[in-house]
C-alpha cells in the first residue's frame, strides 16, 4: 500500500513537471515568455519586450485597438527559434523598402547598404537611392501598388517594409512569396513624438539601437525646447492649412500630428476640437466660413518651381477672399523641391521650427526655414 502511494505521487509529480515544461516550451515557441519591456515615452501602438536571446514586438491595430496588427520575434542571425510570430533575423541585411520616409530614416541610421530594393522610385527624392539603382545595387520593383513580384524574389530581401491601411484587403501577391512584411504603422500614432519614437524599433531591426536612441533623444529635447520658446510668445495666431484639390479641400484633423504641432507652436487651429487623426475633406465654402479669417496660411504643393500668389488665384477664384491671401501672409512647402515627406515624420522638431519662425517672427534663436517659403 505504501509503495502504491509512492508510485501515485511519483506519477503526479512527473505529470506536473511535464505539464510545466510543455507550457514553457509552448510559450517559448510563441515568443511570450516574460521579459523586460522597453519603456517608450510616447508611442502607444507598439510594445517591445527583451527576452534571453530574442526580442518580441507587438503592434496594436490602430483601427481596432483591442486587436493585434502584427507580432514579431526578432532573433539574432546565429540563434535558432521556433515561433508563432513573424520571425525577423536581425540585423536586417537586404530589405525591400516601399516608402520614401523609411529610406530616409535608414539613411539617418547610417544603414544605406541594407536597402536591397525599392518601390515607387519616382517618389523617392534621395540621391543615394537613385545612384545605387543606376549601379544595380538596389533593385527597382516598380509601382508600389502592383510591384514586379519576380524582381522582389530575385532580390532575395530579408524583409519588406510596407505601410498598412484600413480596409486595404492585405498586400496581394507580396504576401505569398514567404518574405516577412514589416508593417510600418507609426503614422497612426496620435502625436509627432510618438510617431518619431518608432525609430527605436527600426534601430533594433538594423542593428543601430544606440544610434536610434541617441537620435530620438535629440529630437525629443529639441522639440520640447522649441515648444517652450513658442509658449513664451504672447501672440497666438490662427492658421489655415493646405489648399483645395479638385473640388475638395483636405485639412488635417484636430487629432492629427499636424494639428498637435500647430498647438505646440502656440497657435490656434480652427479644427482643433475635431477628433479625426487623418484629414477632413471639406468644400471651399466650409473652409472659408471657418478659417477665412486666419492671418496665416500654410500650404503644401507639388511643382517644379515655387508657387506664386498669381498662380494660386488662377487655381481657385475664391482664394482672394481668404484674409491671409489678402494680406500676403501665405507660406508654401513645395514637396518636390524639399524633403518634407522624407524627413518630418522622424524629425518633427525641424517642422516645428518652421511653424514657429512663421507664426512668431519676433522669436530669436531659431533656424532658418527648411521646408516652407513665403509665396510671392
């Protein structure tokens, strides 16, 4: 009887150990073991956790906050791992990059050699990319919406950088070639610094974590110093953004990064109470009624030359009704002749500097305008 009790106890103990071991193995395979969470100051849609020998990255779905957009397991190339998440072998050595902004960030991190291919080359205004494409060092995959799949396969990238969109229906054939997709969802963060902080994630991917941390510290400190300078101004001018395209005027939503930056520049934005993080499509009459009184007008446009007030008036007969137009206080950003889209997502401090220079011309110690110029 005594031996029987011992046998039962042994089997119970063995079963318990086996259960715990299996549970631990399953959690290891899933990349879910407890680890040290990287403390992020602003970013809300990404979580980075360090484990022994690997790092997990979880992206929150910005359109369905209770869902996960993607789960990654970052593993050094020398390590072996089994995981249910998308495994990325780091540092990345030959990536396919479909966005100009991430090409620019890779340049900031000093990892140009890690780009093996690009899409939408005509929209990438970075000389080093075009030079390396001509030399055959970077492959041109064609249109980002319908890339040449055979060229992607031939380039043998270790990751493909793409921006996700709500209700996009996925990435088509790109998802079928068994190359990990890095979903670049930082643009859905609700503040400029939260978006910029994603550079820490990209720094880990390219083996430049310290450089990314240092760069973000610079961005963060510069941004807050500029914000303090603007806050000291007694003036708080109201500002109108962008211009009509076709029959619609797209203005940044109140929760957009541009909307917040206007507030950080100590200015008033007519749509500050709006809850959208994207753009609002409005008819001209609505914009005129709500923002026609603004003394300053900042607009972005695409052209091979600097826009003039005469050309603006020729575009739309209603522009002279705007107070800023009548006063000649119109500032344009030519996205063709500047690196606005390439730089500002990860260097919001540079754009904030432009805003403050324009909106508070009496403040001293600012850098010259980088993106905007006065429309003559």
